[in-house]
C-alpha cells in the first residue's frame, strides 16, 4: 500500500552545533595537510630554479606557479572554514550561556520559594526576646564570677587609711640595714660550728630509758 500512497519520510534530526564545529575543524585540518605538502613542493622548485636556465627554468617556473595557485586556493578555503568554525563556537557559547541562565533562574525561584516558607517559621519578636534573655544571663554570669573571685578573709577589718600610712612610713626605713642583717643571718646559718667532744660516758652503754649507764663499782 505504501508503494501507491507513498511513505512519509522520517525527518532526520538537525546536526548539533558541536557536531558541526567538529566537522569544520576536521576539514580545516585536512586543508592544512594539503597546504604543507604544497609548501614542500614549492621549496623543491625554488631550489631547482636557482641553477636551472633556459626552457628548463621556464617549465619549473610554470609548475611552481600552478602549485602556488593551488596553495592560495586551499588557504582561502581554510580561512573560510576558520571563520565558520569561529561563528559556530560563538553560537555554541551563547547557547550554553542561555541554558546556564535558565537553570540559574530556576534555581533562584526554588530557593526563593524555600526561603519564604522557612521565613514564616521565624518570629522576630521571639528572637529579640531571646537576645535580651541572653544578655541578661551574661550580666548575671559576670556578677557571679566577680563574687566567686573575691578573696575570702583577706580584707576583713583592714583600715585602708592605716595601710596608706604604713606604706608611706616605709620610705623612711633603710632597707640596706635589712639586707645586711639578712646576709649575716644566712652566713651564720650556713657556717658549721665545731661539735662537742664525745666523752667516755657518751660512748658507753645506755639504760632502758636512753640515758648513759653508770658503771658498776666506780
């Protein structure tokens, strides 16, 4: 039945920018290979033309001009492909940027929706009350720490005026005398005095109470 009515042709998907750019790049690479071969051929003709004369030189020159014309044609094609490739890259960049923009906007919409939902759970008045409670607790803690840090029994029954008077009286004292007395006391303490001689009684036996035993018959 399709032979009479005809079958609808399936539409082929359009090539993507990435595929098009890749194909253009491959064509440009093939042209570069051809241009390099022609450059080698031209270099050979140029070397021969330096020594050739007469009809041989004319023939070499004609061949060199033909190669140069093909080279110019390939270079023109390569430049055209390079421009096309550049345009493809620009379009691909713009397309990707647009996709990124759409995704960013969608993400922002979702985020804004979630933020609005979560913000409804926040009570600013309660937050302010909480901040005031925390500040009060910090002040109370400072007072507690101050009380706990006081020295017990150190400043009881102490007259500050008397302390100031005693401190002022220290200026009239000669501390060099105290230093001399301290040095002399240290010397006497560190010096060794001769020990008392040990008597025969000290070397004798001692009774049950630790006293020297009196010799019997003396």
